[in-house]
């Protein structure tokens, strides 16, 4: 019987807030509001996401 130690590297997947999508690319994740032009970029460091996390509350659509 062998015991093989291992360490998990990286950050867990993020559940997008309401009215948002998330695009993940390696150690970065971009949260983009679907009802405005707001975006936030998070960086994965030491298995945790770092950076601002806003919200995408419903309101006027900024696409005009």
C-alpha cells in the first residue's frame, strides 16, 4: 500500500452573480455584466481569487 501526497493548485470555479457571465483564462477571471458595460478582473493567487467583486444589479441598459 502506498500513500501519495498531492496538492491542488489553482482557484475554484466562480459562480457568476445574477445578470453576469464569467470568462476564465488560466489565472484570471473576468466578470462581465449582461445589462451594462461593467467588468471586473480577478487574479488567482495562492489558490484564492483576488480583486474587486461588484454586482450587476438590474437597471437601465447602457447599450445605447
